[in-house]
DNA sequence: TTTGCTAATGAAAATCATTTTCAATAAGTA
DNA sequence: TACTTATTGAAAATGATTTTCATTAGCAAA
C-alpha cells in the first residue's frame, strides 16, 4: 500500500488533494511505528512549514474513516495511528522502539465458541495485540 | 472481591479511609460495566453530595496502582475502569449495554511461538478482548 | 485556459479531560 | 484528646481535541 493509493482513495471519495494532505499521508504511510497527531505534525512540518495541526487531525480522521489507518491502543496512550493492515490482521508492537509488525492466522474459533457457551454472550469481534521486543531491540 | 477488601488493601498500603474513598470504591466495585471518572462521579455523588471529581481521579489512580481496577479500552474511548480480574483473565464486553464478563483459559502459546519465529520478535505480553452481546441484549 | 463554486486551510477561540495548586479539614496514631 | 500530615474540594492550569471563521486554492465546467 503506497501513499499514491491513499491519495487516490481520498480523491475517489470526493476529497480534494492538497499539499497538506499529501504530506500527512506520506508521513503516516511511511512510518513503521504508530504516530500521534502531534508527532505527525512535527515530522510533516519539516517538509511543509505552513501545515496546521488542525489539518493533521482532519486528515487522520478521513484516513481512519476510509480504513486506511487504524488507531493503536497502548498502555501509555491510545491516540496513535498506523496504516491499517489488509484483511484480518493484528498488531505486534515493540515495547522499546514502537516498531509495528502485522500478523494473521490467529484462530480463536475454539476459544470464542467455548467462551460463548460459558458466558451466554454472542461473540462477534475480538481484539488481539501482542507486545514484545523487535529483532533490533531484543537482548543478544 | 468486595469493597471491604479494597478498603483494607488501601489501608494496608498506608492510605487513609475517608468517606469519599469509601463511596468511590463501592461505586466501582459493584458496577457490572466499566465506568469513566465522570460516571463514577455522577453515580457516587448521589450518595455523597460533597464528593469532588478530583478525588474520583485520585482514588481511581490508587486503585489502579494496587491492581484492584484496570483500564478498559473500547472503540469509543479508553478512560473507563472496571474491577480487575484475578490472575490471568481477559474481558468480554457487551456492545449494547457494556456489561463485562471475564474469561480465562486462552492459550496463545502456539500462536505466539509461530509469530515470534516469523517476525523475529521476542513476545512477552498479549492483549485479548472479546466483544459481542450479553445474554440480555442478544436477539431472541 | 479561465472562471466560479465551495471544500479545505490555518489561526484563534472554545471545549473537554486531566492535573496541579492551595488552604482547610479530618484520619489515625500517640 | 492532641498532633501530625494525608486528604479534601475549589479553582486554576495544562494538554488534547474540536469548532469557528475569514481566506485560499482544488477542480469541474465553460
Ligand atoms: Mn483475529
Ligand atoms: Mn491471555
Ligand atoms: Zn524495537
Ligand atoms: Zn448487554
């Protein structure tokens, strides 16, 4: 998924392509870790001085609405965003540098069926997130 | 786990037992769903008019520090707290009424080992949360 | 191209959640 | 009972996010 595709998506959904949006999209899309609005602002402003923080918020909002990015929940805060995985994927986060990896193939069917039976709940969704240390941050 | 035990825990950790704390503890402990600080404040103030919102924040902070409550992350916000499960447990949330059920017995060893191998991450923690409809809210 | 409509922008103000400050109060120990 | 000091609530401060608004610029149509 490249920044170009995100911009196309925005355009196809009736949003105009502006310099501010291009920079925000590029910044978020190329990041290997989740970024908060302020972080996006600080990084993006190095390339586009006039950028306003409000525009960062507004652009993130639209990207989330189009499912191009997703909010990342972490122990220290839940305001950061990362590009959304394709299909059914979950996140694996490095507790040291924040680097994000996606994974898929989790099969929780047996578990959810058993829990549904025990609790009487009708289960329709799950959140799964792994934490650890990436190859770079792992002790030798 | 009863409110009495929470109060004892607070006391044993050097915190004084005050009316404000008693009401906050009772409110959070008896709730079947996660409550935000404002919700705790509104409910608790029905029994203790003079309660200040700041005290709610401060008490929740201490209860979390003693692992008696835990923060609950949800799509609409991450400021709510619920009494903490005992041992290794996860949450199952009703998307309609917010009722919380705990479950345990998830075994993610096979999955995490496989993901660790694939990604090179050293995995040490996981977040798992199920969503659905509780027995009361489920369609017939 | 140029034009015209209006979505998008950034600054400033407003709002909302949370934290800090502070003087008064009350818990708990001696 | 008296004393020490943690705790309280009000108010102010802070920080994040949203709203307002006048100006600018994207882009579709001429
Ligand atoms: Mn899954
Ligand atoms: Mn588990
Ligand atoms: Zn790392
Ligand atoms: Zn329910």
